[in-house]
């Protein structure tokens, strides 16, 4: 793979379709192998980033457990300390805000894919305020 192709893939990976909320919520990722304690670092209506000391491998399915609520999902990427999960069904705005918190402020606009320069990250994110 050439340097150009690697940069192009990295830039395309940052062009998210959905707005994400930056949060820090303790959750559990439940699989047939057992429960894995995690911290949810961000969430959108289609997926979330989970931070854990031993992330499951890519392709594993399970339930993201938030209190009494369970959301079926699949691990779509993994690293040494985190993984990304994609929800089976989108959450919808009301459910997403209910999980992320009631007070939400937008840190910037959603990226227009045509305006993103290759190899650069966008700065705007949604941030959930506590309390």
C-alpha cells in the first residue's frame, strides 16, 4: 500500500456519518463469554467507542448494558485499549440524548466530507455536559 493510499484510508475513516457525543459512562459489554466492564468514551446513534483493558476481537457480537437497558451491537474495530461497536439499530435522537445526558452543547458543525483535507482531523465534536 502506498503512502497516498494509507493517508486516503485514514482521511476516509474520519469522515463520520453521524454526530458523536464525547462522554465517560461506565458500561458493560456482555457476550456469550461473559461480562466485560468498560467505559464508553463516545456515542452516536449508530455506535460507540468503548475503552477497556482487554477489548474483544473484531466481529464479536454482544449487548452494551447501560443500567436496565441493553443494546445489541457488533465490534467493528479494536485496538490495545479500546474497541468500536456498531448498534444493530440506530438509537434515535431522544434515546441518544437520554444516554449521553440532558445537557448537550455542540462544539462545532458536522464535517462536510468535501471540505476535509486528506490526513487532517476535524476539530468539532459534541460534548455532553455533566449535571
